[in-house]
């Protein structure tokens, strides 16, 4: 099969580029490793899960043998696919799914932008790297991404982050539930501002044939009505515009040819039979783990270390936002669970001159309903009858969480390599070494955890338990890092591989630094910038 643009991956990055290409008159073929399912199937999977399984958001997405992903937060079971090592291995237990639509099925929908300072860490604070472009260059693409995926947000500049915008949000903000408002008031009492987050969900109006959000609280693991953007919604639109989508197609080799141009992608189907697709431009948009894995598997005489890897940076600089959680009990109910699972964050704590010494952090109220968590905790106490009922009600209403997400620096030793262990198809599993580093450890010790305790106290906490083990935020970044210098980076400012003129690697893997906020909107902005470059290149071919 052949198309102008071959896209590997059907998540938000692949879908945004596919639509841009189709609108410009180019033919598109997309490959997806996993199956394609309907929304109702995932909702039914979720409803039929036992309470203990519902605690992990990947549980409604059983993997196929040919497209494995993790199903649990238990490292031992997750190791069936992801091979993790290093001082903070648990913090890279990423919960992506290999389904058509990718992780957009169960993302929270939060759309923070980076700030200008987030993109100039080396210049301002002597740490990390500077981006190869500035905020002003990226800002128009942020705006386009917000309109492309349908983002709601506050109209008041003092509530925007950052308040440097060329257009208002497509839709106004969603209101806070009672728990989120309590957190906002508590933050204000200690001099902090909890900002309503920009969210890729419809607030009061229909947008892109999606209905308005009606306050369902299980947007993680799935929005049951499709009010939140997910790439599954976009797939139908892509097909209506003439795009072709191959599911159960596991890419395993990128083939190069004359002048080191990419000329084909080879894939296995679910029967272990091999096929290949050809095209003019190739976009690898799997995610920040599967993309470098595919590049490293694609060795040949011209690229002995893998495609796009003359710099030896493919798979290096793996980033996320290492997370700690403060579990809180209160005398009075917080009433979490009203509205989306996330809707705000304290962002000002991510900025400041302290970044020359230690990381910043955001603080987020976890608005997920606590009923199943309260029920499990009450059962563990051995209670029965009316005592059990009363304790379930108390714990469900009077407990909550404050999540702390930290900024991580790009470090070459945080690295994805190919494991000697093989998956069902005989392909190497990804192996990841991960250490959050002293920059994060110091930041949590002297900065973020003390702030979290103050916030808990301001909320009226009677008990506070702050976790000590960093966990994943599922914001996979850095494995194909961007830069001007081909010697120490993988892609340029358009996410084009330095080594191959017709290969693009957009998304989280290209991000130079990650800040503290959710990465999806920056990934989407990079996708649209890459799409402009691809269109221009096809026009000049």
C-alpha cells in the first residue's frame, strides 16, 4: 500500500497531522498496532470490572497479544512488557494503551501550555536545555491546537496560564465542584492561586460534533458520552475525508534507501504475517516509548545504531513529571467527584529563581470520586454491617488527595534501550533506566512537600500522609529530543529527523523540557508545526 503520508500511530499526534494533510489534499495511511473498539465496549468493560480492578485506568483496555501494554500499577505484573530499572523505576510505569485512539481514550483532558521560562532553563537558570525555538514561535500553534481539539478555559487573563495568548479559548471554563472550590479557597488562604485548567472537553456547548460535558466523573478511564476530545472521535472524521486506517498493524522496521531517505515501514498483522507500506513522508507518532523503540529496532548498514540515531540520542533524555501524593482525611466532607476528575492546578509554584537549585512543582486537587477507594479502605478494617456502611460513607466524603507533579531535567542516562526479552511477536520489549535525580529529590524535600502539608492544613486536614515513592504522571517526553545541533539531538524545530529528510518524529518525544504541566497540548502544537512543514515539503517535492 502507498500514500503521500504514512503515519504510524493513531493518537492525538497522528490524528492531528492526518487531518491537516487530508485537508490540504494529500493522501494518508495510518498504522495502529492495536485494535479499534467502540466507546460502548470500553464503558461496558469498565462497568463489569470488580472494584479492585477499577483502581487502575488501563483495566478496561485488555491488550492483544501482538500489542501489549500494562494493565496494572503493580510493577511485577507490568514487567510482562515494560522492563524498568534504576533508582526510580516505579516512576516510569507508564499507562498508555495500544488501541486505535491511543492514550486519548483515558487522558484527563488537561491542556496546560509551557511558559516562556520553561523553554529557557539553560539560559535563565543554568540547568537542563534551552528549546531551539522560543514561546513566541510556538504560541500560534498552541492556539491552533486548542481550536483543533476543542479546549475550554477561562477568559480572565489573571486566570490563564500563561496569560500570553493571541486568541481566547474556543469555549469558556467549566465550574469547580465543591471539593475543588474548597481547595481553591485553602490555597488562597496561604497566598497561592489555584487556576482553572484549560481542558479539551466541551463546556456547555457542542463542539466538533461532541456533546457538552455533563459532569461524569469517570473521564479517566473513559468519557462515556464523548464530550472530551479523544482521537477515536477523530478517526471517523479522518476516514470521511479519505484517510485509510490499518489496525492490528505492528510496525517493526523502518526501511531506508538512497540518500538515507525512508522508503517503507514494515509491519506484522495479528497473524504474525509481514507487510510493508510505502510513501513520500513518514511520521512516527506512536508515543515517547514506542517511537524510540521502533527507531532502535530499525538498524541497517547506513544506520547501525538505528534510524535517526547518528547522535546516539534516540531513547535518551526520557522524561515525565515525577509524582507524589498527599492523602488527606478531614473532619468535614470535601465531596470530591462532582465534575471532571481534574479541573485545576496551582502553577505559580513551578516558576522562580529557585530553579537553578531545585525543581518546581504544580499542585492539583484530585477530584476523582472516592467511593470505591473508601469502600476498599473500610473493608480492610474488618468492619461489617452498619459500622461498615458508616465508615464507607465517611471515608468517601471526608478523604481526598493533593497531587504534586515535579519538573524533571533531560538527562542522557535516563534511557530506553531494547531488552533481550521478547514479546509475542518476537520483538524486543522496551527497557528503561530511570532516575529522577537530585534536582527533583531536593525540590520535593525542601519545597513541594512542605507546601503540600500547608495546603492540607489549610483545607482542615486531621490526617496527612505524603507518599515517598515517586510514581508516573503518564506524560512521556524526551526520547527523540529536539535541538539545533544534530550531534546532540534527534529532530529539528519542525520535528524532522536530522538524519532523514522525509522522517518526522513529532509529539512528546521531541520535547526539550517538560515543565510541570500536562504535556499533551505542547505535543499537539508540535504536531501542527510538523504538519505545516510536511505540507510545504510535499508541495516542493
